[in-house]
C-alpha cells in the first residue's frame, strides 16, 4: 500500500463526515451569497428548495434543524455568527474563510455529478 493511501482515504472520510447532514450543503451554499440573518437564511434555503421542486429534500427546513446545522458548522469553523450581544437581538451568519475554501473545493465534485447525472425518464422518474 502506498504511504498516501491511508491519509488520503482518512481525509476523504473526514470531509464527507463534515458535509453529512441533510441541510449542510444547502446552508453553506446559501451563505455563499453573503451574510444572512437567521430568519432570512431559513426562508432563503426553503425558497431555493421550493423553486427546485423539493428535489433534494422531502420537506422544509425547520428552525430547529437550521440551529443544529449552524452550531455544527460553527464548531468546525465553517460558519461565523455575529450578534449585537443583547438577548433576543438579530443574529447574522456568514461563511468563514475556511467555509469559502470548502465550497470552492466542492465545485469540481458538483461538476462531476452534473456530468454523470442520469437523464430523467419522460415520466420524471430516474
């Protein structure tokens, strides 16, 4: 076995684990458009999914799931949270520099998926 084989596999596994979660990529991609307040982020993620015909998710993103997703992404240093400090004030979220580099790294994967997507049948079923 090559010396790079195990670290390569481990790194891929770690990256995929980081991206796990039904809404992770949707939240990161929405924050790529700029800083958002929590409620605007929630609305925008759901609006994008609705326009896509709910192809990626069977139901809307809830506030609870968004909170959990944002906390996890913050914990990994991918998202930054900003508030005015007082309780019950508006909170904004944005991608960190590390989050932006992750999204850049995902572009080739997205391109690959688009090139290898099976065409939908006339009935709309794959």
